[in-house]
């Protein structure tokens, strides 16, 4: 089946490692033109650098960097068909020990940065464009000692529902993906938390970066042309 991704213009934020890297490579293999951005600590490897058309350094917590990123992608492609918001940050602290600075950091990187990037990219998005934000299953289930992280990921669901209604008349779709714990691919065996999650998951494993990439391809392609405002719960059935 033709997914309609050939020659589509795609930006993946946080696209040089983990889920972002897997997503950028998946779009490139599907024939899309791909740009990625990174904050500076994780340069693209040779495979990724050869597969994508542009690599930009941008800190999505900086309004100036986001504005410069949107301008650069406009120069790269002239517009955007798919925007994948992948940047995020984990956080763990009991509420009694959760400092306001840490709350603000996690909310900014997981939620406010998505607002910044979508707002800056709006002039590049035309009819038929797709916005995909990578959240977390913790948005629905909650996670102890991670109120800021769970709240930030839940905010993405509300943002997705609101923007699907606001941007739908322009032909722009807005969806989200909520993966469970993602397997980092390390050589070490999973720790006790991961083991408990695996035991509770009907599919018997953790989510993989390629699983998230597959969902992003679906949401970015023509086979999901009537799907908007949806959060795909990618947790293996837990």
C-alpha cells in the first residue's frame, strides 16, 4: 500500500538518537525528505547523516533557536508536510521534594517546547500537513514520584485535542503517540522497574524506538488522512 510519504518534507525534533533517530530513518527509508535537529550533545551518526537532507542545531527551550530552526527548514524545503515533536525530558521526584525549578524544566521541555515548535512551524504547514507529538503512556496512567512528567505529557493530549479543532479547517491534522517505557537498547539486562512493566505487558516486552517510528509513519502518511485529535496508546496492552 502506498502510504504517500514519497517526497514529503519532514522535520523531527530531537532526531539524532533513540526514538527520534529511528523516526527520522523510517521516514527517509519511506522516501521522505527529512530534517532533524539536536541540542548539540548528540551529533548524528554516519547512517543518519547520510539518510537525511538537513541537520540543525537547536535548543527547543529557546524561542530564538526555535525561530531560527523554522527559518532554516523553510530554506531547506520551502514548507513542511510532517512535523514530529520528539524532544522531551524525564524527571523523577516525590512531590514534597519537587522544586519549582525542576517542575518548570520538565514542563518546558515536554509541553511548552511543543507549543513553541508548532507555533513557529505554522507558516510552513499547508493543507494535508500532519503534526505528530511524542508523549508518554504516563499521561493516562500517572507515575508515582513523577507528577511533573505525567502532567507535562498529559498536557500534550489536551494540546492535541485543541489544535486538531483549530487547525482542522486548514486541512492540518494533529495527533499524538503515547508510548510506554521505551527500550534503550542497552547491553545491560532490564532493571526491576522494566521487569515489572514487561511482566504486566501482554506482548511481553518494552516498546522499541522502531515501534514509535512506525506509529509516526502511519500518522504522517496518507493512510491516516481522516485521523486527527487522537492519541495512540502505544504501551503493548498494559
